[in-house]
C-alpha cells in the first residue's frame, strides 16, 4: 500500500495545534470532542478517512505523492466510490500541504460525545463502499444515514 504524503499522525497533531492555538473558547467548539482520524484506508492509490475535530467532521483524501499540488485551493474534484461520486474541495494547509476534503458536519456543537462522532465516522466510511440502489450517486443524507444503499 502506498504511504500517504501527509502522515496521519501529523494530520491529527496539526488540528490539535489549531484547536489549542486558534479555537479555544469559541462557541463553535464542542468541548467534549477531540481531534481524531477515523477509518483511514487506501482507495485507488490515495488514503481516505474521516477527520473529527471539535468544530467539524470532514471526509479526507490524502495524497501519496504530489497529487493535487497544481490545484488551487477551493477547486473541486469529484471522486467515484461504489456508493456514488463525492465532491471534494482542494485544501491547502501551510504545514500539511495539499489534500482533498468533503464536509460531513459543518458544526459539531450538537454531537453528544466522542463515541457517537466515531460511530458516525465509521458508518460513513462503510456506506461509501456500499453500492447505491440507483445511479443517481450518493447524497449527503444517504452517506450519513445509510439510506438508499443495497
């Protein structure tokens, strides 16, 4: 399996640093949550997984080389999964470099605890690889709930 250009431990450390330096005391931060990388696995030469933070939850594709380095921040890229396409946004971080992200939860303020967040992330990862019953692709609702999967 190819090694990701962005180390998962470095990813978690970067977002822990952001939490500690920039997010303290902000009302969008859920104090019962921690930064956690969930379910990362190889998919078509990239590393796919969910990043939980106290302020968002995103699906991430981490490159295994200089993939997407030429892409401008904010550009979108569609990626095919058995459950259908997911639109990712190119993200450029000053320390991590370039990766792709898709928003799962813009806010985590209502998430009751880390275990629930982790269970949702694991379910999302599972649903990405389950064929959707029709050819319309996977909606955010279906991805989060498992609705419409075979």
